[in-house]
């Protein structure tokens, strides 16, 4: 009985009226099916449920279903239910104009392999967290994020990345872009008009800044990271940087520049947005801690679960100076966005039980091995070399002068591989020699070797 109830209790909006109820219901249902509101495969409520919902006899509904089934609009099976029938028909309009499928092989930068998401551990953490949380946890949430997650992140970022963090200063966001948007709006409200960004980076982040009131102004990047001295001449209220592992050139911000950056921010009363997107992924035992520890009142530290778990979780965090938190909370409330509490509780469970550390270590081992496989595969390409430290999910492959990045990308595409040139991440004219960004984090395990082979072949085809 319960099974029948569960599958028959389906809501369906139909307006019936007048004296000829059966006619009215039939007309409404036929129109809903032929008009596409109820597409093929849609399950309909049982005649008992729909009759009760509409205040009409069950038999009246059964008769109408029967007539529409006889015409071929519906299908019924005794004991199983009634559906909108699947009918062969012409392909939907515009079917030929569909975009081509993406290439099967992918070495784009900054993208982790979503098949590595630890589903079982996440599902177990979600169950543990949801079952043990007090009822209050499911009330309207704290705009900064769920308290257990903010506690867990304060502990984790302090322990693993050297951040000066307290739970009150942690703000959870829907991915890095969400927090960047909030921060840009807060800065714009304080009167800032421009934000310095690294000359190479995500175009999307530059567009987010612009969409939220701050014009991005590029600063050059070299082997020591962003050229911090170049900030001196700029009229900007903040700078967005990737100090631990510049995206996508791979450079690490030198200790001198880290100190100069903080001095600049203090002198200019400016804010540093420290994007630590892959700070946990260092393979040469030379991990650099967060710049934030040098000046917690000037630096907003930003981390994400996209690389350690999966981008689809859409979870990132900021550790912000105390004075900025109320502004971020105010803007968060105005944004109308809510938080998905169960997911936050699950992440808190993973972090406090140290399973998150295990996930990071597993991902680190995979990416370290892939980085080394890339190094071995490109060793035979004359005039080419990898640059940057053994870190992260990508590395630039420097090409001999004169080789066209666009030609290598096009050659890779012919081999079914998505591969980007460094210039495609630039915000202006290229500042350095040609290079391809090898995003070795992206492929599924069985596609890594073919993707790498395609990249090597595409580069080899264009070497002088
Ligand atoms: C430079 C950089 N910053 C931040 C992020 C994290 O963004 P999100 O949290 O939206 O995945 C990424 C992810 O690709 C990145 O490459």
C-alpha cells in the first residue's frame, strides 16, 4: 500500500470547471501534453489522487485517462501508473545547430578531474553530519556560513597554511568567484575604483571584478611572481594575487616581494586578496605559507575545496580582517543568496575528522606523479622546458621563440585535445615568450596518458 501511495501522490496543476468536468479535464490534459508542458515520460497522479485533489470522482479521472490513452497521448500499465506517452516525431527544431561536443581530451589549466571526487566519503560525512546536527542547524543560516564549518576552517587554514584565522573572521562562499564578487563590491563601496591583477590570470576573475565595480589593472609577472614594485604607480584600492603558485605562470612570490607587498598595503591603506587556490599542492617539500600571516589586518586569505574535493561542491572560504567581516555579511544578505547548510556540515565533518587531510594527500600524490610524467614526456622536445616549481595542477611548457601558441592549440584540437597557450590567460599584449599551459589535473585517469601524448605530438609538429 505504501508504495502505491508514494508513487501516486504526485502534484499536477490542471484547472477544471463548469458542469462538464470530464470534458474540461480531458481538454486541459490534452492541451498540456500537446503544448509540451507535460513532456513525454511525465508521470501523472493516480486517478484516486487527482480525483481527490480536484474534488471529482475517481472514475471520471480514470475515464479521461482511458480516452487519452486510446488516442495515444497517455500510456497506462495496470498496477504501475500512467505516463505521458513517448511518440516518435521529428527532431526538435535547431537540433542540427547544436554546438560541437567538447574535445575528448583535456589539458586545460586550473581544472581538476571531477571523477576523483570521493563520493563514498562525502556521502558518509553528509549522513553523519545531518544525523547528528541539532535542529537549529537547519534554521535560517548565519550569513558567514555554518558555525561548525567556520570553526573547522579556522583550525585547518591555521594548521595547514599558516593563516592567522579565527572562526569569526571566516566567511564561506559559493566558490571563489562568489567571494571575489563580494569583496569587490565591499571595496567599491569604500570608494575604490580599480583593483590590480596579475597580468596573467583567469579572464573570468577579471570580468567578475569589472562586473562588481572595480576596473582590473594588470601588473607584470616574472619568475619571482607579480612585480609588486609596479603597484607603487597605480591608483588602486586592492590587489588580487596568487602568491603561492602564480596562475598560470607557476611563479612563487619571492620573500622580498611578499614583504614589499605588505608594506605597500599598509602604506596605501589597501587590501591584498590572496588567492590560495592550490596552496596545498606542493610536491618538493618547500611549501610556502600564506602571506596573510604577515598582515592579517591587510590581507584577505581565500581558499577553495575545488581542487581537494571537486568544483561541483561550489565551496570556498575567506579569512578576512575583522573590520571587513560586517561589510561582507551586509552584502551577503543583500545578495539574496543563501547557503546550503548540509554540505557545509559535511565539509566540517571531513575536516575535523582529518579525512579532508587524507583527501588532500591523495590528490597531492596523484598530481605529483602526473607532474613528473609531464616532465618525462616533454624531456625529448628540443628547446622546450617546464617552468615553475613542482606544484599545483598545471605547469607552463616553455616553447622556443617564434613558435605559435595558437598553432599548437589548433594542432592539439585536431587531435581531440583542449590545450591552451599562456597568452590566452593574459590581459594585454604577451609579456613573455610562447608557452603552453599543461593542466595535468583535468583528465580522467585513463585519459591522462593519451592527452599527454597528444600534447607532445602537437608541440613537436610545430617545433622549428
Ligand atoms: C587562479 C584560481 N583561483 C581560484 C580558483 C578557484 O575557484 P573556484 O573556487 O571557483 O573553483 C581557481 C580554480 O580554477 C583558480 O585557477
